C-alpha cells in the first residue's frame, strides 16, 4: 500500500511491507544521483524509523517535501540547533543534496536502506570510496 504521506514531488516512491512485526518498506531509486552503486529503478528494502549511521543509504524528506535517496555523510545540527544529518549523493554531479538544501533534520530522515533488489536478486548496498562521500 502506498503511504499517503508521500505526495508531491517524489524522488523515491515508498510502500510499507510488514515483516516480523517491524516496519519495513520499499523505496524505488529515481534519477542518477546515487550512481554507480544504485541505479534508476533499483528497489531498496528500507527500515522505517531506524537511526542511520555514517555511510548508510537513507530515505529522507527535504524541506520542500521532496523524498530522496541519499547517503548519510555526517551528523550535524540544523540552523535551529536541532540534530540533523548532512546527506550527499554518491554521484556529486547529479541531483540535489545537503550541499544545496543544508542539513536535514533528524526527524526527516525516514528510513535506512538495508538491501537493494536489482531484477530478481537482493544485494548489499554498495559502499562508495570514502573520498566520494566525505562531507564538505
């Protein structure tokens, strides 16, 4: 079922799938901002409400309501002093991320990706070289 809170400009669509009594779901990668590791159409198995760690791929909502699949690069505080995350694209030449929108409040980092489904196979989320996801 489509979660009705995800309406408007969408970079990733999300559905909820109950699994072992926890909140799991799928996010679909749109665009080229996470290439080469994640490609257009890849489906990410995500855990809703899980706190990310540095390097995790996350589903987040930017201040304008856009949902995005990005990599958690570093914990930071927002302009208001609230806890947040600096989120980056793996492909720095594509897409919008914290370099354009600033720190994302912790409450707007909605889910952490655990696996990627490409075709009929599940894979671990690719990890880019450290230099590719270092915060600015």
